[in-house]
C-alpha cells in the first residue's frame, strides 16, 4: 500500500494577494433573471453518520498525498488530487451560500498547525475546529489522541467509554468537503500510528457535522440524543480552532458568536488564525476583535492576545490570536 503514495513537501505558498477567499459573481453580468436569482442559503445542520466505517474505509484507500512540514520532525499529510474539479468548483475559492472554500489548504491553517507544534500544545478535553475544510489543525490534535492510544492500555478508563473525555469535532459548511478531504486527511495522519485493531475505536474521539453554524450551535446546546456520544453534554469546548474564518465582516461576526456560545469560561482557549486585513470585505483581525467585543455574556470578558505575526514583506500580514473568556 505504501508504494502507491506520492510523497511531496507542501510548504504553504505565500499569498501575495491582499484578500482571502475570492467570491465569484452569482449569475451572469447582464442583469437578467440569472443574476437576480437568489441562492438558497443553507440553514440546517446535520451530524455525519457511519463515521467508523467511513474512517476505516479511508484508512484502506491508496490516497495520493503531500506532506506539510511543521517542524524538523513533525508534519501533517493532505490528500492530493483535483477535488475542486470533481466538485465543479475549479477556479473559485468561495460561492456565497453554496461553498465556503473548504477544499483548499489555506496558509493560515498551516500557521495554526505550526503554532500548535512549536508550543507543544496538547489536547485537553474536547476540541472544536470551526470551518475545518481540510481539517489539518484538527488532524494534528487527533494525532495527539492517537499517541495516547498507542502508548496506553486500551482499557484505560480515561481514554475509552461511551462518552470519551477527549475528542475532536470537525465542522464545515459542506458535506462533500468532509467526505472528499477531511476524512481522507484523518486517515492519512493517524493510520500509521495506530494498530489496525484500534482503528475501530478512533471514531469514539471524532465527530463531524456540516451546515449552518448557528444551527450547529442550537444542536450542540440542545443536549439532544441525536448528538454523537462524544460531544460535550453542555456544548462547551476546552479548545476551539479556526483558520481563515474571519474573511468578511459577517464571517468574523459568526466566528465571535460561536466562541461566545461554546468556549468554556476561565479554562477554555481558542486559537484564531487570520489575515490582518481582508480588503474591501471587512473581517480580519480588527474586524474579529470588534465582533468579539459585541458578544454580550453576563460577567464575562474576552481576552485577546496576538501571539504570532507573520509578515514576509510581500503578501498580506497574517496573525494568530489567542482568545480566552474570563469571569469579571
């Protein structure tokens, strides 16, 4: 199986443009019926089913992949192939209300992965990756779980059970993104570290959902029996990860809304990887901070720290923000 893989080091390509995801026009430019046609925006949310079989099947597949170096020894793997062409999305980064850019490896997600590695940030409790797309930061954190599974007895009560005390939730707008890139990336990043007999228990530590974020928030807070068993019962997460989810004023506001609803107060931490500016569309670091200030929680204040700045003098400046919710 190993011989079928294509090895390639995919360092993040510097984005010399000033903006993030490009938004193609909806319809044609002649002002006719097509341009006036509204896109039906998804307002629902669903959990992905049959994860155990999906991940197991992905682990058996001969994926072509690349390796993104995170340090001298650490890396993450990402599936290769023209998935955007297969989904009819070649040449575009984003279609509002239809596709949110999840098939592309965004450089801010690599920034986030490298920060997690360089600062030896381990998984403590439940992790939510917002707008995961390729899901590389979530895959790295999942690898940390796999390290524990590989080094401890599988009967250790701190690691197994109907409601696992640790786990990663991958969320994206599009189901096909989770199917085409996130699940293959999970398989590529964990299968070499986990015995085949333990792959079946991996699904205890993974949940996936697709659709509208606010609908997801309602589902998380419902404590519904329809939620996967590894979702925290109170809907609150110890860590929230997000990369390039602040590319517009609305996206920045949505990201802030989710942190206000689902980040644990006093003990939780969020890492938001973003460009400093997304010119012409709002958002960015300042837009996100402003949106976070507008989130009203009784006796709670958000502390935002810029922990990394990436500036090569040519492309847009990127930043990594650490967010905590503290009682006052």
